[in-house]
C-alpha cells in the first residue's frame, strides 16, 4: 500500500515502547497489594497481641505508630515528583523517565492513603473530632483532588486534539502578532478609505458588508484588500484557537491550585497530630491536671458508660451546690479549731482536684462551676469531675478502708498513653488491645467483692482521735465516727454468710447492677464490639442532684435517675403492722398498733452513710372502715401524758403535706423544761432552728431514724447543738429517741445480723438487728361503736436531705443557686407500707 502504515502519502509515525515502570498495571497491583498487606497484617497482629494477653502492654501503640510512620514516609515520597520536575540536576541524573516518576507519584500516593487507612482502623473508630481525623480528611480531599486532576488530564488532551490541537498558547500569540504585523505593513501608505476598511474588518465586520466599498478602491488597493481579508481570516482563527487553548489550560491548571495547597495543609496537620499524640501540648501547657484523662477522653470509646456516669452523683462530687456549701461552712467553723478539718471531705469528693490544688473548699480553683456563669478563667475539666473514671480504674490497688479521707493518687498517664486502666476479667473474646491505654484485668476489679473494696475507701469516715483505735460501738466515743457503711457490709452483712458467700452481694450488685451490652462503642477494623457484662455507671443510690434544671441531664435522664433511686429504696425494707383493742392501766380501751420495720435487702444498716441527713421515718394513721369497705374518718392518736401534764398529739404521726415541709420533731430540750417529769437521752441536744416544732404542734409519736449531727461531745450539763457541719471531734453524732417511749432509733442492721447490745445495759441495743423492735401506737377510740372496724396504715418514707439542712446553708451556695430552688427538687419516696384491721 502506498505510503505504508502511516496512510497514503504519510510517513509512518515512530512510537517508543513504554517501559514496565511507565505502565499503570504494575503500579496498581503494587498499591492494592500494599494496602491489603497493611490492613490484613495489622488485623492479624492485633489478634496475635490479643490472644497472647498483650492488652496490658504497648503492642497496639507501637503497631499503630509503625503504620503511621510508614504512611507518612510514603506520602512524603510523592513530593519527589515535584522536585524531579523542577530540578534539572535530578532530570539529568535520574535513570527513570518523567512518566515513571509521574506514575510513582500517583500510585505511591494512593498506597500512602491506604496505609493511613490501616493506621486508622487499628484503633476503634470514634466520632470525636481530633487532629488525626482532620489530617485524614485533608489527606482524603488531597487524594481526591489528585484523582480528579488525573481524570481531567486524561479527558482534556483528546478534546484538545479535536480542537486547538495543542495547548501552546505562546506559539498562538506569536502567530497572531506576526499576522498583525503583516496587516500593518500591507495597510501602510494606503488611502484613508482603505485604512478605514481595515479597521472595520479587524473589528469583526464581515467582508460581505465591506466589499461594495472596497470595489471603489484603486486597482492596486483592491488587490491588497483581497490579501488583507485572507490575513484577517487567519487572525480570527488563531484568536479562537487561543481562546480554546486557554480554556483547556485552565482546566488542567486549576487542580494544581487545589492540590498543592492541600498538600501543605496536610503536612502541617500531620505535624500537629504527631505532637498531639506524643503529648507535646500537655507537656508544654497542660500542667499536672493534663496528666489525668478526663471524661471526654474516655467517652471517645466508652460513650454509653461515660454518659451514665455524667448523670451520677459521683460526677457531681465537687460541683453539687449542697456539697459546695457544706464544705465552705465546715471549713469556716473549724478554722480556729485545734484539729482543723483540712481536706478530709474533698479528698473523697474530688481526689484529683484535692491533690493538685491543695484546696479544702469547693469548687476547686480553675474548675468550671456549672452554676457560676461568671467564671471565665482557665479551666481543667478533670478538676470538676469529682469521682471520675481514673479515680476508680487507674489505681495500682484499691485503697484501704477509710483511706479515701487522706490524699490518694490515681496513676498519671504518660505523654503517649492515657495510662493503665483496671477492669473486670474478660473472656470470649479477650480484651482487644488498644493504643490509647493499657488494660489490666482482675485484681481489685476481679469480682463484685473485690471491687467493693473501692467503696470502703470513702464510705468509711472515721478518725482515731485518742490513739487507741476506733471502736464505732463504744458508748463514750472518743473518736470521730461519721460513716461506717462499708464496715456494716463487711463486718456485719458478710459475717452472716460465714465462708460461703454464694448468696451474698457486693456493693456493686445494688449500686452498679450489671447488664449485657457492648463495653466500647466500636472495635478496631470496623468490627462490632463484643457483648460483655457491663455495670450501670449511674451508680443509683439515695442521693441525686437538686440543682435547678439539673445541669448536664435531660428531663428523661433525671426522671430515670429518680426512678432508679425509688426502685433501690423500695427493695430495701418491709413494714408489718398488727392492731388490737387493749385497755390501759386505768381500764380505758385504746386501739394499739404495733409496727415493725425490717431491713429486707440492704447489705448495710438502714439508714446508712451520713445518717444525720438521711430522713427515714414512719407515717402511721388509723381510719374507720365504712360499711362499703371504703376508708372513712380518721381515728386520732392518744395524747401523751408526762406526770400531770399532757402533750397533745397530731391525728396521725409522721405526716408532711409536701416534700418541702420539715418533720414535726419535738424540741426535746424544751419539753424537758416544760414537763419536769420528762427525761430523755436527747435532752442535752438542742435541735437546729427550724428542725422542731413547739409543744402542741410537734409529734411525740414520731419514729424517725435520722441521726443528730452535733457541735461536739457531751460536756457535763452543757447543751450540745445540732449543726449542719462536721468537726474533727469525737462523738458528734447521736441517735434520736422517740419522745413517747424513749425508744432509741438506732439504725436497722443488715438482714440476719443479730444486733449489738449496749455494754452498760444489755437490754438496750446500740445497733438494731435486721428487724426493728415493734413500735407501739395508741389511738383514741372516742365514740366509736362496738363492732366498728378500724384500719391502721403504716408507710416508711425516705428523704435524702432534710429541708432545714438545705435552708441552713443558704449563704454558702454558689451564685444563682438558692435554698428555695434546691428545695423544689426534693422528693419523698415511699419505701414500704403495711396495713392491719381491728374490730372494736
């Protein structure tokens, strides 16, 4: 065939064979293979570390670090293409062609992104925005812009070949200048009309409109006009070509304007991310508080558990307005005492803040106080978190009983780790190793009894003041004994089980009940987190935050918290009532009711803790039974006689109209003055203002287990006073006595506990057994007819704070918090009730 393969009349076009390194397939195979090797290798290594118990080491950290360094090295190598384009020395010395460098730039960049993805997948995926995620997002956009540019690069040249043929804008501009020069030469020396026609033609008028005028030109100018039209036509063609060349050139160059700045931003974020991971910011600016992970760090993986904890009283240990006020009052009242209170309270309510700041009052300096919007200083979240995650989970061992009142320190995290965290034993599967922190199983978190030791650190508050050891049952107490909950559980409740604890329960069994859920939000490599036995970290108890609006909690969360408290209290006690008609010593008939209260399910006494603010009391009432079985008119309690004087009674005992109303306690000191024959163990204690009612309004039948917090031990005939603050003094807590019969309202011991007798009078109990002795109530029969039925109802109520305590701290609440606002949140829970019917 004439002309050969190049076509008729055309010489063949020479084609250079592409090297292997210039072909895309080998690079694609290497990139995909490298990505799969990184992901599968990391996955298998995590499994190896997990199966060999490596969760307690740093294997996962070093693995993710290696992948990060490898991904960064690959990403940095792509910059060599830029240097190769701009360096003549590299161009001359390199054995590889520009196309090879270009292919390496593309595929090594994609491989780098794949390795970074493997680096990210090696730890659980979280939703928080971090420096690493920002770098990953920018890297993804950077890769996308490169891929888009490559697509444009493959699309534009064919269009160029079909249009302007090339993108040599400079060459086109030169051609336009040459044509313009020829036109100017051709028009030189011509007539004015010719010059006018030239300008009109160059400004876009078509020859058809100008030719009639050109026909009137002289012969030599008409010949020049034909040549000028040809030049003008060529000039227009090159102008359109230049316009298309510039359009396609912009398409190719605009991706460079995005790609290169993104690369610079990516490198900057990588530097910030590396500094963040290795703790540069914390080391330079964080101070000591930064060495303790706060709840946000834990929430990255344990979102549900952290959300539960934030709704608990544990998290509000240093920000609760009641705690803030009571601590301030206690510190003020003990400022000049020989035995200063110091950090006795705050060491338990906020161990980290207490250790870092040395403050004895709350909130700690530098703490965000949710009730103080004017505090705009520098804040450390960990100082405001009370009993936070690290306080319980980052210890080498559980503190000893009562040691929480002295400073104790969780493990500080390192610059590259949140530290070592203890948790319960896990199996099927074993704990997945993570780079964030080390995992220690068992130990003081091994089971419900071992983990209960944590509770004993702070739920025993007693101080040996006389140096002879603390005997919490001593009659003349020479030591400070404020709270013994853990001892009640360990020494009394567990002792009833002997060596067989199969039927016993630990603290967490009631106050952190277990359920089945995922311990973490996600697992590495996008896997579902395994199902574990997870404890409820709302820590239901009798306390709840009274702050108006309950900051940090939704209405639903607050309602759920109250429901948990109510459920717990309802499971703790039982009330039984018996009733019969009996004559008194004078032969007068009375309806006699006997009420017994049993500690049904608590592993400690009822009430427990700081029992001087726990109001557990009986409401007892009697009513006639109508013929149709409905409840009729009330039957009132008998008046109480002391010698020749009579103390009138309320119709029912223990009734309050609202949760904000104080119990109608009798002022025992005043009664002892008014009723000379009246004697009481409480007659040396003056109740706090507002805590009692005068004779005629008070309730002599009231059975309340709330203890009395006083300002010091008995001192001869000197009165003690009920106060709202603790002191480092012996014997400042007293049992309350019922006025009618002087029954000591001692706490009710755990189920099965036999009680503890008074060493001076074995007939009296310092601590009651699992069922409180029958409490009698006498009702006046009046004009009731024989055969009339009367129903007696007894209800055991609970209120975690007395209203008069809340009011007494008014001057110490944080700004914006008032006693009325706190009182509005009070609730009374009906723990148990019982009924009995008697016939007259």
